[in-house]
C-alpha cells in the first residue's frame, strides 16, 4: 500500500483531472479514462456506498460534498468551484449566480470565483476575507492547495459532521510549487585531475564517489529553492541505491516515484574534472535500471505529471520514454510548463520532433542544441534556435559557461555579465534549469528578461567545485548574487521576426 502522503498526492491528482471541463459527476466516473479507481476504493467511499446501498460512483459526490464542507472557507470555495460540487446552490442567495459558479467550463468557474471572492465568503458567514486570487493563481497554486487539503481528509479516514469554524484559515501548504523531474539518479565517480590524461601519460588525481545524475541534480537544486519536487528515476536495490534515496530524503525530494530495481546495481558515471571545471564523462548503462513504459503509465506518475506546475525532462532516459512523457502531457486538458534539458545528446533525435510543440523551454549548450539537428549545418546558435522553434519549441535557452541567450518570439535576451572564475562547473546547467522552474512557478505572467537573469545567476555558486548537491544555491544566495552584480543585466537583440 502507498504511504499516506503518496495516497494523498495520487487522490489529489485524480481530483484535479476530474475537475476539468464540467466537473465531477457519477456519470463521468463511470466513463472517464482518467483511472478513478484510487478514489472509488477509498474506505470513506466504499463505506458510504454500503451504508446507503448505492454504487461507489454514486457515493463519490456526496462524500466529496460532505468532506469539502470541513475545509477552511477559502479552500472550501475553491474545491467546490473546481469540482462543481454545488454546495452553494441551496439555499438561494441573490448575490451568487450558481450557473456561473458551477459553469460547464472550468475557466469560467475560475473567473467567477476570482471576481466574486468577497460575496462568496460573505455567503459562508466569513467577514475577514483573504485577498482574492487571480485566475492564474487559482490555476497554478490555490486549486492544488485546496485539492491537496481535500485529498488529505479523504485519505485520512471517515468523514465527520463537524467542520472548522467560519473564518479559519487554511493550513494546507502552497503545493502549487510542485515540480516533477524525470532523469537519472546515479553514483558519480568523481576524479579531479590537473590536466586530462593523454595517451601513455597517466596523471595524478583524487577520487570521490557521490550521488549525482542530471535528474537527481535538478531535483535537489529545485528543492533547495523551496519547490515541492518529485523525482521519477530508477536505482538499483543496493547500497548505492539506498545512499541516493537517503540523499533525496535529506533534501526533501519525494522518493515515491523512484523505482528500485531488485537484484540490480545502481548506475555509475565516471566524471573526470580538471582544475578549471571542465569534465569528461563515461556513463555505465544497464538496461534493467531505467524507466519503462509501464513506469510512466503508473497512476501515481501520471497524477504527478498532471498535477505539476512544471515538468523537467533530461535526455538520460531512453528516447521512447521521453516521447511517451511528452505525448501524455500533450493530451492533458491543462498542461504543466515543460522544461527539456537537451543532455546527454540523443543518437537519433528526429523521433522527438513531433513532440517539440509541448516544450516551453528547451535548455542546452550550443553543442547540445546543435546535436538535435544532426542533418543540418546551422550557421549560428541563433540559426539552430530558429530551426528548433520552427519545429514547435516556444523558447530556446542556449547556456554556455555561465551565460545564457534566450531565443523566443520577442527580442533575443543575452545574459553574459556575471564574471566567471572557472570555465565550467558540473552543476551549472542543473542550477539554471532548477532556477528557471522556480521563476516559472513564481511568475503570474510570461517570463521576462529579469527571470532569465535570475536563473543565470543561480549558476555562479556552482563554481565552488564541492559535492554537486552541496553547491546549489537557495533563493537567498541567488538574490545575493543578483545584488552583488546589480549593475549588470540582460541585453536584447532584435530578431527581425514578427511574433506569431
């Protein structure tokens, strides 16, 4: 059985998907393809069905209504409108239009909820009304928090009649900060040398074995920025696998979606680093210790993807898995923002082309981005980005060293004013991707140049060359870097392309 937190997240994700369009009903539960079994099998639902002599599908709506009444007023209103439960249809209230509050379209319900926030609280007897959320905040933060609180009550035990007194505030966490990372979690065998060895010329160096991997590093970096992070990866059932799981726990990264493969060894990558931070890699692969189609189809993985504000993908997993994830996200009624990190390079990237329209931000070095177009000799990084955007990518972030150039419908954004100490750092790309996810979660609107400057600033502390997971910055550290180099900023170049 899943632990309580995992069951809560699973139920919350299903509720979020059932709330799309016209909301929840017994008829929809019978015919939905979402996979509502975890809700239908809740003891509180099966118990109600047995007592009342109704089907489990018919039991869900009254159970949800009664449970929602236990939530604090703000969460109660949000869950009621999101799922179209109809709690305020009776008795009639002249200040509320139930047809708009429970409209057939979720977007319309959000708009009415935001516009009528105060009258709706007044209808509940609440006088100290919290600030009204925007429609985007409802979509990205508030709905997820309310549904998480509701799912927590549903999975905790039987429904009770008493609810919180009017005017109490929600104690649920702001879980709209959720990020799901899909990549590798490995043990890095880190060799530090003064120079890379040449033929017949061994060099002296030092060795350390540390948890790493592009997926793990991005997950840890995002968690240090205060985001609610889940990692989807595979490890072996060995001491190294347990070491990785312990590190994830230390950084409060959810381990629920990490697959532990019995009788297999956790993957190892050899990382050879010289004095300036440049690296050479040797990846040791094992087909058993990777994600499979069935792993992505697990209800809890799909629920995590559907309920995330941001999904971060690396190219470490097999290409068909990456394609499957993007295909699933494409079909969601309301997609998370998608950040794809184009590393390591894929031998045959053409299969991804049909899914690039799902990608909001494609992040990689100039070399990594060029590798996505193996049959084309591009003239420049701008030409590479233009071709990738022609295939559907919304924005391309070329990250080289400790600078970044962003290509999008607007003017190109160039961030290159942060002074560097080293030529490169192992964790720089992970820090950028995590900081970009943070700014996406924080933003009410489209990202601006200031957001990309902040994400670039997050790379600077990774030049410390300690254990990768130990050098990622928190928000305070990134803000310090921003203040230290406040005179710098992003420059723009006119693309000469009409947006649209």
